[in-house]
C-alpha cells in the first residue's frame, strides 16, 4: 500500500509574504517613503490571516501523519510521562499551600507544567493531534488519509496511556517518598473523577476544545507561547474539565492506590473523556476551523 503523502498534492502556502505584498502596494498607492526595514517591521506585526493559520496547522498535521511509527511511539511515551508533572505539580502546590479559599486559584497553575513540557518539547499528545491530524483529512478526503489518521491516533494514544500508567503507579506507590504530595494527588484525583459519565463527556468536549484552541492560537502567539499554553491549560484544571491523558494519571493513581476499580475508571472516566476530547478537538473545533476558510481554498483543499 502506498504511503500517505499529502505533500505531493500541496500548493504554495499563504503566509506573510502575501501580507507584505499587500502592505507594499498600499503604501505605494499612498505615496509612502518607508524603508525596507520599516516595511519588514510592519509585516512582522501583522496578524496572520485565518487561512494562513489554517495552513500552518494543516502542514503540522501532514508532517505528523507521515512520521515513522517508531518516532510516534517514543514521542507519545515521552508525552505520557511528561504530562504526569501536571498532576504532580498541582498536588505539590496543594500540599504546601495553606488550606484557604484562594488555594485552588494558585494550585491549578501547576496543572500547566506538564503541558508546557509536552507542547514546547514537541512531544506527541493525543488530544493535541486530534485537530492537526484532522485538517489534512478534511481537506482531501481519501482512504489513505483515514488509514493514516487511524495509525497516528492509535499509536500515540497507546503510548500516552503507557506513560501515564507508569507515572500514576509512581505517585500511588510514593516512589519519591513524598507522602504529603501523594495524599494531595489522591484527593485531587478523587475530585476530578467524581462526576457522572454524562458530565464527564461534556467536560471532555470542553477540554478538547481548549487544547485545540492552544494549537490554533500558537502560530500567532510568537513570543507568548508560554503564556498561551499556561493560561488555557490552567483553565482545564480550574474548571475541573476532563482531559483523557492528564486525567489518566489521576485515574491510575486511584486504581494503583486501591481507591478505584479499573472498571469504574474505564466506564466512568476513560470512555466519556476520550469521546469528549475527540468531539471537542476533531468534530467541533476542526470542522469549524475548516469551515471558516473553506471558501478561500482551491478545489484540492489547499
């Protein structure tokens, strides 16, 4: 079977060169005498058009779809381990902060740590690729694309789950000998996984939307990437939303510590959170993002 290769169908991508040309023409019509350096500075400050953002995210998705399986596996495993620091850092802040009404506002910032490591470190996170990998398939609906996205999602998700299992076991068995942090992690996990499955589904949709928003906003963020990732993932913790990968660390912490059965974790958390994240990131955000630029694309989807 031929390998999925969307790059061979790709047309030149829109970007800032287009904006710079428009700027130069406008300034020439108005008789401006700005220097080339000043024009470049204006170009640098121009916001990316939605079509340009779409093309950047789509290209990232195409790159992910064609990565070797081994690369996806190890990157996904690293992401599963790294995301554990979201739960662990949040638990550490709870353990060391006084029990005050304002404590959740501070401790939830710890949840952003794992996402910062994963996203800035370019590791493969399942909920992040639900948007990027979907856009190329929406643009060119072919059987090879569907097979490629199934391979990408399955390899990354399994690798993420193995990484979170290792981190969850480490917390449950207190391998770092930090009993206060372990107790705080268990308490946070119990609160996160307490909602009924239908609420977990809705919280999963909201979390999938926020992660897709991170992916969509980053091309325009430039030097603010750190703040964008930290703020939007902070909201996931603050609103007690359901993120299937980070939440897997919490679920398995409870399973390995004997506070929850695996069957309860599977039906009460994993399935509704997974479906919700996919719906929020792929079905809703990806379709809306594609829809807002669809009329600007050529017939091949470029």
